[in-house]
C-alpha cells in the first residue's frame, strides 16, 4: 500500500467510526424511566371521571375536591396534586367517629382495577386544597395537575358545582 492509500484507509476508518457513533448515539441515550409493568399506557393510565369541587364560603382558605379514578388493568398510586388556585393540595381521608369528624393527611392513594378510588363528600378520601388564592364559586373551573407514581402527570379542569347539584333529596 502507498502512503496515500493508507491515509485514505485511515480516513475511511475514522469516518466510519464517527458515523457509527452518530447512528448509535440514540442507543446510548438512557431510556425514559417507566414502570416495568407498563405494557400499554392507554389501558394502564387512570380513567378520570366525575371530578368536582364545591363552592367556598366567603373568606375560606380551604376547599375539597372529589374525583373517581379507575383502571382497566395494572396498578397506579396517586401521590399528590397541585393547582395555581391553592398553595398546596393534600391527600386526605375523613371519617366520622363517635359523632365527630376526623381528618388525616395521607401520603398516597393506591388504586387498581378491583379497587377504584371514589372520592365523595361525607367521608373517605378527597383532595384538600389549602391556602386558596381566590374564592371558589359555582360555575368556576379549577385547573388541577394529578401526580402519580411511575406515571405521567395528568392535567384536568375540575368544575365547581353548586351544593344543590350534589346533595339532592
């Protein structure tokens, strides 16, 4: 081989290495973290239904939000929520014991196809909006982002319903 052909050979080897690195760069990119059980995100993402909040009385700094979350398959854990109309949203559970209301904050709320999460006034889990930045009135819509473990956040708009729409005799 002549020097020129060696130089061309070395250039060809170098160029093929560069091209290999470029085409293989996507393989070196770390994958997005996913739940190993996640086979079909459409079937395994929570189905959000029947979300609503109730209007607040004048001067109130807290409000409750209710929603039904269900799954077709898999397991999902609700870890929290956020909204621009509140300083924070906490996962709460309310129970009546001996005629007194007891509320406690929860760290998470799991759900599965056999165990949907139904939030309703009068007891059980709900989302507690604290540090409201504005009053909440019937007809308003509250932007809320739900946070899940190993699932993407879901943004929803929650209607504020009148008490008479929820508590009908």
